[in-house]
């Protein structure tokens, strides 16, 4: 059974998409690594191929 609950409308003063041209749509991929060494290896491999990367630890 699918539970589709509609979200309430945002308040008029709520922030939204910037009105000027600074907004740039982006897409990302998250890679889950088992070790810190694998994390570093994956980052370096993607970075060396020209991808813009961000390293995150949770």
C-alpha cells in the first residue's frame, strides 16, 4: 500500500530558488566506501579523470 501524503504549501516568505542567474542545477553521485583507504583511492581516481569531487566522512 502506497502512502502519499501531500506536503503543506510553503509560506510566502519561505526561501526558494534564487531569482537571479546565480542558481546552477547540479547532479551528484554518492559512493559508499568500506575503508578510509578505499575512500581516498576512489576520490583520487575520480579527481584524476577531471571530476569535481568533495570528500565527506559520516
